[in-house]
């Protein structure tokens, strides 16, 4: 009886501690775990190069970001390179694997992932100013380990669930729900192998794919991350051939 009573007290204290945390507190701990707001804001540009393995292919991937919300992503395979970019208001792409070698505008639905990637500091930093709403949903399990779950409702209505390591407060999983024409597109990303670059923690292993089809997942092994490198804004800019087609800003 004493043992059972003691166990109940431990469970009660754990539950009380977990429940007493707020979304704001967890966000602050996450920001501190990444290096702190000052170090995060000191990064003005960001470049990643890596290798992606999955679906029987090995390809090279790259991503460049510039404040406040410019992004360019590349996927290179068999001598061809696909590009997706966002210049702060319009998304465009080059998809040579589909036989389309000329730049073309991206539709609103196709841009959803790119818009999330364009958020330089991520949806948790300055979330209120961005129009995001964050809720703490309590404890969850990720691959058998305990995790703290945050729900982020973006300004456009899409949802991101972040799973934080309860010891480090870094993200170990991200789940996105994008609501497109009455349907829901769900993707998962597992994050790990964090390393500090210029005082900020970045994941160097990213496995991702559709939530309902783990067999199609791809794993990105980051080879290099550089921050505050000189980037030319023209890399993100809408190609001249598309300016007449682009919606007015």
C-alpha cells in the first residue's frame, strides 16, 4: 500500500509539473536552447547543403534564406537541378525533371511548404507578431520517448505540431497539416544530430515524408551550414520572363 501510494504521489507530481508549464514558457526554453534570441537574430543569411537519400535515389539538396522571408531551394540529380524560390511575395520554380526547363509561377497550393520554409526564424519566434497562435497540448510519445507537444496555428490556418525533447527543449519532430481545397495534406519530419553554428543550434539530420506513407520518406544528411554569408538578392528574385505573369504586389 505504501508503495502504491508513493507511486501515485510521483505520478501526481509529474502531472502537476507538466500541466503547470505554459506554451509561452516552452517557447522561451526552446529559443534559449537554440542559442538565445540575440544569437538567433544576429543571423541574417543562411545556407545549407546536404545529401538526400530515399526512394532509391541519392541527390544533392540546398537551401538559402535571407531576412526577412526570402528562400531558395534546390534539388540536383543526374546533371539537372530543380529550383523553388520565394521573393517575399511570389513563388516560382524550375522543374526540369518534368521536362519544364523554363521558370514558371507556383500556385498558392504548391507554395505552402515553401512559405513555411521562408519564415527565417521559424513560426515560434515572434509568433504573436506573425499572427500565429500557440497552444501547449501536454506530453506525447515520439519513437518510445517522452516529448512535449506544441500546436501552432499559422495565420493562413495551416497547423504545425512541434514535439520538443523534455531535456533539451529542441524540436525532435514536426508535423504539418495543410488544408487545401477541402482536403488535408499531412507530413512529418524527424529532426536530430543538432550542432551549433555561430552560437545557434541546427539539425543535421532530417527525415521527412507523408505521414500516412513512411516507406516514401527521404532522409537529408546536412553536410554544411553557413550563416551570414553574402547572398545576392537576384537569386531569389522573380525571373524577368515571369514578371508580366506575376500578380501585382
